[in-house]
C-alpha cells in the first residue's frame, strides 16, 4: 500500500499548485476573504466542487490490489475503484464557506464520482456528500479554522469514507481488500494535503490583512498630511494640494474634490475637461450630491462624462458630509476598471469618512473662534468706557485751572480713541501701539497730579512690531495708580519692563504702592472683584482674553506684599500668533 503514497502526493501537489495560482488572483482572494453573499457562495460551490471533480479525473484506478490506471480518464471498470483526494476540496470548501458551500461542493463531487462508476461509486458519492455536510456545519460553528483543526476533520472524514465503503460496497471481501490497500495512504496524504491547503489559505489571508493594515496606515498618513489644508476649508488652493497628495499615495489615475456646486480641483488624467471652477462634468457626481450616497462606476457609461474621449473608465464618488449635510464629494478615477478593487473602495471610503470628520472639526473650530471673538470684543467694550471715564475726569479737573493744557489733553485723547476705533476689529495690535496707549493715559494722569508719579520704561530693542492683544498694559498701570497709591504722600514709582525669554514676550509692571491684601490676591484674575473705584473687571478681563486667545500658552501672575508693592507679569508666546496686525 505504501507505493500509493508517492502517487497520491503527486495528485495533492497538482491541486495545491492550482490553489496557489488561484490565490494570486484578486477576485479569488476577495471571495475567500469577505463575508459571503449568495453570489460568493455560488462561486465557492463551483470552485470547490471543481476541485473534487478534478480529483476524480486524476485519481488512481485500483482493481483488486493492483494499479490499473494513474492518469486522466473519464470512466472506470465496474470492478475497479479510485484512490484520490476528492474529500480534500469538499472539506476545505465546507470549512471556509459553511453548510451551503459544503453541501453544494460535496454534491457536485459526489455525483461526478457516482457517474464515473466502479463498485464503490455509491459509497464514495454518499461519503463525499456527508463530508460536505459535516465540514459545512463545523465551519459555521467554529469562528477560527486552524490548520490542526482542518487536518483532524479531514482525516476523520476520510476515515468515515473508509467505513462507508466497508458498510455499503459489495462484495464485502473486495471492499475490505480495497480499504486495507488505500486506507492509510489516503487518510495520511489527504491529512497532509489539508494542512498545506489551509496553510496557503492562511498565508493568503495574512497577506490580505497586511495589505489592509498598510491601507489603514496610508489612510491615516494621507489624513495627517492633508489636515493643514482642510483647516483652510474647501477652496481651490487647498483642494488642489489635497488631490495631489491622494494621487501620489494611491493607485488612482485622477482625483477630484467638489463642493456642492462646482469642481474645486481635479488632478491627474482628464484634467483637460475636468477643470476647477466649473460644474461637475459627470452625472455620477450630481447623483452623489443629490442622494448623499456612495456610487461606484465600472464603465464609461456609468461615469456619464459628457466628453466623448474621456479616458476614465471607473470611479468611486463619495459624499463629504458636515453635520448630515453634503458639503462636497471626493472622487477617485481609474482608467482600468480592474484597479478599482475592494481595497481601493475601502481606502476611498475611509478617506472620505476621515475628511468629513476633519471638515466637521474645522467648522466647529470656526464657530468656536467666532464665539471667542465675540466674547473678546465684549470684554474690550467694557474696558473702553472705563478708560474714557477716568480720562474725562482728569481733563475735567484741568478745565478751570489750565484750559490750554486741557485742550492739549483732549486732542491727545481724541487721537488715542481714533486709533482704537480704526483697530477695533482686530484681536492684535503692535506692541508699539499699546505702549503709546499707556503713555497717553499717563500723560493725562500726570497732568492731574504733577510730580506724583515717576514712570520708567525698559524695553528691549526691536520688539515694536510684535503683536499683542490690545488694552493689555493700560488697565494694569491704571490699577497701580488707583489702588497702589490712594492718599499716599510718597512719590509713586512704576517700572514697566518688556523683554523676550525663551520665545515668549515678558511684560512686567512693578509699583511701590501699598500692595494687595492676601485674601484678595488669591481671587484676582479668576473672578470679578468688587471695587469702589471701578468695575472690578480689569484683571479678570485680561486673564479671560489671554486664555481665549492663547489657551494655556499665556498667563498673568500677581506677586504682592502689603506696604511693599505689587508686581504683575504677563507672558505671551511670540511664535504661532493668531490674527494679522495691520500697520
């Protein structure tokens, strides 16, 4: 019986070669990989049934204890039997495809074996169908089919076939001789074939998983690189860069992005008639915009481009959605429909999903920015009347004692407010403008209280153009004057130091006033503090504006001791400024 083993191995080798060649075909890999539709199951039934038929045709004809024929044939003598690998394909089909595939493949291979004839024709056909039923049931019940499990099932079902032959084939003595001859070789060789068969299937699946992992990495890489452009919104310039990135990193022959009205960018083939700022050329795109659903085209007719010489023959068009509204489409075109496989479809769908999320985040960020701007403008509006009230009080005091000086101060105040009105829509002003505001305020104060305050500026050179939020220094200086020296007979000293340190603009305002009580110091900046002389919002407003503009990258700190003075420090990042300063 052992001389059958090399011949059986040869037959298994032929089937394994056929399987390996099939595994290189994308359509076969896709059928094996995905959850099977009815069409997929029909294909698997035909495929694994064909493996069984092929095994029947290439089996080894046995007559009594001798080999009659070991090649391709279409029928056998009624006194003969066949040693083959038929059960191998049927069992694998059942384990991979479930009951429908197992029964279908078993019926095809079993019926064909019955038609070939021989005294074991009925026994072999029944055992083949039984193998399909059992393997299909086990394939449906078991989530993961390991090579060891497949080998055990294959050898067991081959053993069952030997038992069925003994039970049903006549005469029994002849059946017993046959089983003694072919039993061990068929069980062992089919077990080996089962292991190698499943190994190839698992290799194919692992390769597919690696491909999907690479595609996932590619999706995230594309999303990461396109994020800066999506922050600019959907426009011609940003979409052109996005399309170029996608084209370079995928198998697409052309990539396009539209909003819900026009083509924003088209990069790659057919750029001569798919042009930006025009209405979409294809009816396919309009269908996606109207329905909000994904559409796949596998022919020119499906794409429905108006240009008769358009080279694009396949496409996937996916809606870009923002808050359940179609904001545009992502389109990936191919000149060869075969390139638009399942992996490319998953890649395109993943990209569109991430792009939609990015657009939603950008929209949310824009809305947050608008709200933040409105809050900041409201806070600024609280500061303007506060400064105006104190300035007019100072000028009012001079109207009787020095009308000419009061006139000069009114002109200076007018100039000051004119400049502020011109920049009212900006979140930032040059440092130079803010210093001029402080000096204008101080000129008003010193006019009212001559020689009562000495102000010292220490400003690092070349900082004049650095943008900072407006009304940052003046309220703090005003606090020093109003709260630091009330009723004091000593001369007030205020030092203003401005310098850079580790890519931050540092503003330090120090006075030698009476200081701030500890119980008030701990809440300043975190809440509005009641004040007899003002609204009590100055420090709180500044902290809120810094937090709104810079987040945690900027801060205001207070250091004070009673009867020793107060030091206020503001730190602002120099790089990454928001807004544009007009000069």
